[in-house]
């Protein structure tokens, strides 16, 4: 990993979501929205994240730690440009590879080989690049003849295995993880964990959200403690 000026910068960033009652049906929410009564009333909002100011530089291994609902996944999605901030500025330099929702983009009617090409294109590879990696991906996946079958017959574990195998050939400057990924049975998971370690080592910047203090102490040099949508504190390590 060479020295480069890769970075992630957050300046005065807020992320605000509509406060939707999940117990209401879609039809009920639509009728409420279209009624004159709802028009007269302001829409309630809740702040997912607020007043985020930090910079992550080459060589940083950032851990995000906090209780459920503290904003860890929302922050990862902002970094990966899945969400746009309601307020403030986010700037990045470097190719980002996210292991959030790794099965996103798979086509259930296409077979495994076709999905390797489709997913590779979505991840930014050219057709020539992804076709040159097909055998490597197929071997890593250990799915054998199933790669010739439509993935609608795959189990959920097989889909995740295929999606992860495609990701293994992608080179990135910034790697984003939501928890340390677990893929498939014990044998395959051991191989996948070894591959993630290599990907972490080869990436200039790592950002990982986890509930495991042990993992964050092992892989991170900076840990952001999130509470109520804010970075309440930054530490280097958890102390026993």
C-alpha cells in the first residue's frame, strides 16, 4: 500500500429522514399525505445524523461503534454515496468498494456466469476485465455447475457466496464494511475471512462498523463512538 492522498471529508453534515410511523400501511400514509388536514400540518422529521465534521486520510483504519440506531449504517451509506446529505458537504478521493448489501444488483433470471458479468460492470469493471476474471471468480465461489443455473433457484447463502466472490477481484482505495462479513459454511467462511484480511491490507483506507470491540481494537487505529446521531468521541483503542 503506497502513500497516496486518498481521503473522506465531512463538513457540517446532517442527514434528516421523514419520521414515518412504520405501523401505518402505505395506503393510509398516502391518504394522510393527500388530505387537506395533512397539508396544513408540517411533516415530522427525525435527524439521523447531525453536525459531522471529520477527515479520514490514507492509512487510516476507522471503526464505527455505537448502539443500534446510533447512525453507523447511515454514515457508511453517506460515505458510499448511497445517501446524499441534507446539509453540509462530503468529499472523497479514491475508488470506494462497499461490502454493504453485496447481493444488490443480482438478476434472479440470469445464471451465475451472467450475473458475474452484470455485477462486475456495476462495480466499474470493463467487459474485458470482468470476462478475464470469470474463472477466478467461479473457482473462488465453489458453486460448480450451479453457475450455469438461474440464481432464482439459489439459496440465500449461495447468492451471498456468488456476490462476495465477484467482489474479491475488485481493487479499491477505500474499503467500507458493515460488520466483519460472514459468508456461507465454516470452510468457505474461513476462506472469505482470509480474503477480507487481504482486501483490508491492500486498501488505503478502511471504514468498518461493528459491535465487536475486539475486532475494532484489532484492525482500527481510530474509533468513532456514535451516540444519538453524533460522533460523541474519538478514541484509539477500547481499554479493558
